C-alpha cells in the first residue's frame, strides 16, 4: 500500500457519475487519448482527456456513464483544458473505465 490517508482526506475528493455526451480525437496529446464532454447533471458539463483509445471506440463511449473526480483544479493538456479526472482501472497498457452497474442520475455522488 502507498501512503495512508485519513478519512477526512478522502471526504475532500468529490467523486461523481456523469454521462459522456461527446467524444473527439485528441491528436495533440502525447499519448493516444480522446477529448470527452461529460454531463454531470446539476454540476454542469465538464471536459476531460482520457487515454482510453486501446479499448474504446468513440461511438461506444457516447451515452456511457463514468465515474470522475470533479473537484481537481483544471489542467492544461496541449491546447485542451481538462476539468475533471475520469477514473479507470489500469491493466497493463489498457485503462478500463469505472462505471455504475445500473444507470443513475448524472451528478450522483460516489461513496
């Protein structure tokens, strides 16, 4: 196990469910990636870059629900501003998106 955090540290992380509503190629990224536009319900629309091109086609990502950290500061990636961090399990070179088993309301918290 890496560094241990307190429960209070964990409660600072805002994990939410959102639905991918737009997927674009991101040729300027250092590693193959997509630009995602994600609907988080009452939290609004946020953008993210995700290195998930080995397992996912753009058309398969549309309307897919994902889990993301929504309270990180924005991060500049090439000419793109990422506003959230989409979560996935790393399996070698592949990233497998984390998502709810059943459809839930966009913006739902993850506990």
